[in-house]
């Protein structure tokens, strides 16, 4: 167990890879590792999961979401 913890603390930048989390109209937009998620705020259920990631904060214009991958 100690060896596992040691490997995690060796490089904390590998813990989370993604963009800034965005809250919009009771939805959470989140990009982490290899996936982009839209999550319903009150229940936490996944509305959409797409197989790509973004390092930049999503841009929201009216009902459109723009992502840079």
C-alpha cells in the first residue's frame, strides 16, 4: 500500500487531466482524461459522454457549446 501512495505523490500532475469545470443551466460540463461529460446537477447522472478531451474551458453561446480539442 505504501508503494502505491508513493507513486501517486511522485507526480501529482497526472492525477487530473482536463479543462476547467463549467456549470451552465443545471448542467456540469467536465473534460477529464479521454472523455467529455455533461452531467445533470441535481442527480449527478451522466447526460452525455463523448470520447475526447479538451484542455480549454468550454465556450457557451446561447444553446451551443464550443470545445477546443
